């Protein structure tokens, strides 16, 4: 029996609530630069503490999941498509700034979602 778009969205919403191990190489904030027609990803470093929390390497304080945090990014990557951005990060960067395959898969999914939003003039909110 075929799934409806609503059924598939419910599956994704449920999966988004699962526990994930954080990448010790850092995290990305993904956003759109609509004027330039680009998908952008800022990379930030972190340290994973003994409780499994991402903490700021400079302060040792946990990095909040929501809300504004003033931190300096280590790199900004951009591409016109999800594929172009993925190639820049994973194939053209000397040492890719991630260490976990599930993190790479997550980024790929998010880049596709961002590309869809860019093409269709929709809002993009990172999962």
C-alpha cells in the first residue's frame, strides 16, 4: 500500500527525535544565501565531553541546541546544488571536517532539503 506524503513526514518527524552520537570533528550550520543562489554550510569545532555533550573548545561550556550562540566558524562552504556543496566538503577539502558516516549522510539529506527550498522559494530550517 503506497504511503502518503503525510505518512512519510510522520516517519521523518519520529526519526528526528532519536538519540544521535555527535561528531567530535564538529558541526555545521546550514543556511541559504538567496541573493547569490547558494546553499551554505558553516563548520564549527566542538569537543564531546564525558556526558556526550558538545562543548565549546574554548570555554568548555555546552553548546545549546537552540537559540543564538556567538562562536567563530572554522570554514564556510557553499554550492549552487546539494551535489556541488557535498563535493566541495567531502572530495575537495584536504581533510574533510567530519569523522562519522552518519554525519555525512545527515549533511547530504539536509543539503538536498536546502536545495529544494532554494529552488522552490520555500523557507529552509535545518533539522
